[in-house]
C-alpha cells in the first residue's frame, strides 16, 4: 500500500506542477473528477488505460509515471506499449506521417 500512497502523492504533485485543478485534469483526460480524487487519495489504483489517459493529459511519460510509483511492472507496461503500437496500425487514419511522428523516424 505504501507504493500506492506514493503514486497518489506523485500524481497530485505532477498535476499541481502543471498548474491544473482536478476539474481541469478531468476535462483533459476524460477521467471523472471524483475518480481522480479517489486515485490521489489512495482509494483506487488506476488501470493501465486510465494511467495512459492521465499521462497523455499531463504530457508525461506513462512508463516513468507507473514505474516510478511502483504500481505496475515493466512487463505490464511492455504489454501496454504493444497495444499502443497495434492501435496505431489499425487506425483508419494511419499515414506514414503518423508513423514517423509516433516512432520518431
């Protein structure tokens, strides 16, 4: 539970460093305000999908966010990375430019 407490505190600190309220982060991430509050107050551990949404909204690397807090293993995050790659290649709007920008080619 100590790692989860660390994650809640880390998330709150990161959100505040971006000068975002819970409401603003909720709007940017699509994660409800009450749920964000519960994550920060260690009532829930976010799923990888919620974590991904938060990382995007906070413009922060999901791997650093999750591994730093110790709530997900490197293997969990590798599976998420594979899923992200798959979703890019199955997107109807996929272009070479999308590939280049995502993979820094």
